[in-house]
C-alpha cells in the first residue's frame, strides 16, 4: 500500500467545519416546506418528528465521527468503506455519495433563480421552452449559470475562501431565523396553536402522522458528511472533528424545530392553508405577520437564498473531494486527482461539477427534483455502507488508533445500520411516502451504468493500480490528538451529553 504526505493545505478551523456542515443541512426547505410539515403532523408533532429524524442522523453521525477521527483523509466514505469492504465496496459507496452531492448542486442551481422570481415577479424574461411543464426563461438560465460559475471559482480559490463565504451566509440564515423566532414569541398568540398542535383524532393516528413527517426529515439533514471529505484540510485536533459534526446535527435539529414552532405560533390553521395555496412560502408569510409588514417576508426569502448557496457550496466541496479520492485510487481517470498548484484544490473535479451544475438549469426545475430525489437515495445508500464499515472495522481492526471512540459501539452501529437501511427502503418500497418514481429510477440506473463503465474501463487500463489506496504519512504528534486545553470543559460537556443519551437509549 502506497504512502504519501498530504498535498492539501490545512486551512479549516473548528468554526469553519461547523458552518460547512450546518450550512449544508440548512437549505431552502425551512422556508418553503414548513407549512406542509405542520399540515401533516401538526406544530408540536412536526417538531417532534424533526427530533426523531435528528436521532436517526445522530447515530449515523456518531459512526462518521469515529471513522473521520481515525482516518482523517480526503474522500471520507471512500477510505472508510475501502478499509472495511475493499475496493469494490468502496467504489459503490463513493459513487453513490457523489451522485448525492452532484444532484444537490444541480438542484440548487435551479432553485436560486426560482427564488428571485418570488422577490421580483417581473424577473422572468425571454421564454425559451418548457420541460416537464416547467417554463424556462433566458434570464432564469443566465442567473443560474453565472452563480454556478462564481461558486465554482470561489471553490477553486481554496477551501478557506469557500469557508469564509459559508460563514457570512450562515450568519445571515441564523439571523433571519432568530428574528422570526423572537418576533413570534413577542407578537404570536397561543390561540393559533388550537387545532394544529397535532394532526389526528386519536393518539394512534397522531403518532402515525408524526412518523410520516419523521420519515422525510433525515433528508433535510444530509450534508454533515461533507466534513470527512475535506478531512485533510482541517486544522483541528482529530477528537474534536467528530464532536463538531455531532454539534452541527444538533444545531440543525434545533433550528428546524424552532422555525416550525414559530410559524405555528404566528399563523393559525386557516392562514397556513391560505399561504400554502398562495405563495407557498409559509415561513415568509409568518415573518410578515409577526412584524406587521410584507417587507420582512423578503428577509426570510433572502435567508433562504443564503441557505441555497451554503448547501451548494458545501456539496461542491464534498463532491470534488470524493471525485479526487476515487481518481487517486485509479477508479476514475486520474486527471481528476490534479490539484491547483497554488490553491491546492482539486481543480478538474471542481470544473467537472461546475460544468454539470451550469448545464442543469437548461433541463428545468422539474427534472432537477427527480435528480435530487435520486441523489438522496445515493446518500442514504452510502450512509448504510459507512455504518456497516464502522461495525466491520471495530471487529476487523480493533487496535486501530481511534482519537474519538464511540461508547456502546455495537448499539450505535446497529442502530445506524438499521436506520440508514430503513431510509434506503423508504425509496424502494411502494406506498412508503418516499418511493422513487420511474424517472428517478432511470437516473439512478443511468448513474449506476456510468459507474460500471468507469469501473470496467479503469480496471482494464490501470490493472493493478485500480483500487489502490494511498495512505497518509501522519506528521502529527500525540498532543494533536488531544483536546486543546481551552476547550477541555466543552469536550467534557459534549462527552457527558452523548454518554447520557446513549445510556438512556440502550438501557
């Protein structure tokens, strides 16, 4: 097995990885979907559902936390699954997660100009054609392509540049959310909760409706796994990387739950129904009512636009690093393993994702919804394989140095496999509420076929080099594996909280 020193610059600090993970999870859904969540499960019910979804991701996140700290190498899933399942399993896992990452960047390229139409209805100019019932305009495509080019350029300029953008936009998202929550507490009314705290006439139906919302919530938490992809660029003690991932998931759960409660506290059931039938932007309408002016609705919409960019930016980071790791193992053409000589970013991988993203708007937003659902399936499949890798490596390599060790690993690993496996089944079983339609299965099949072609061609061309894993030569000393002294109290608090949660669940 070949070894080398990392060629990436370690430029990402603790705050950077927190905002990259959190920003990836907070997209546009909290602006446009809050009304449907409330209508399906109720205000309190939907909040509980997001907590349940957070628990699902919590277990998966714990497996990622241990594996990332143990193997802080670019590619994340690629390395984890390789060590546990070999090159074939690694190819499937990494190819699946790349589908997820690329699909999100393509979807966000279409979502961004769509939001502009909410702010400026006269924005759409130059009708071109229609795809799947969606009208495509020249102005709409132009904005999408320009923004896609700019985000690609920012990522080429370095991970730190992308992290700075992520920090600014995440602060705007957080500010918009806090404004809504504070305004709802001051100007909301508990009477608005009447008739919509839960949905259902009996305890059983209420619970069923909560579960219906809970089943889809993990898909709004996809994105914390971007951190392992950029592990070589993180300048943080290894033990803390895993904890920051868990913290990002917890913050996302709190954010979504608080937004749902705020909307339900401001708008009564008839107002939510009217908003859904009108603009569809229930959260923005709640903001407008809370402040008594329609101008504040645009603040929430701007926050949602920032959420689109943060998700887009994070998945651009994750997708390019995953492509880099596969290229370095000769699973795809090695040209995608080329780093920019000055900025140390995988330039060809970024250009590939950037070009695909710039082409996506020409297919229309309707087709992008299909691509995004197909990509979510790929992410969930990769989650399941990583969770299995976690259990396999605990048995296969028990003495592997693990700066962050998950307590009750058998319970955590089993729960992670079961929950991620259930997420995969939701897409496959008809009537589950998340079943892929035939167009989405066609896209999954097409991506799988492309993977088979790469697999066969690269295996034939590169022979023994195919599927080789290059391990990093670590120049860290033992002290770098320990928490920093200034953060010792925070580490103790986080460790104690995780231990208590796991003890209650396991016991």
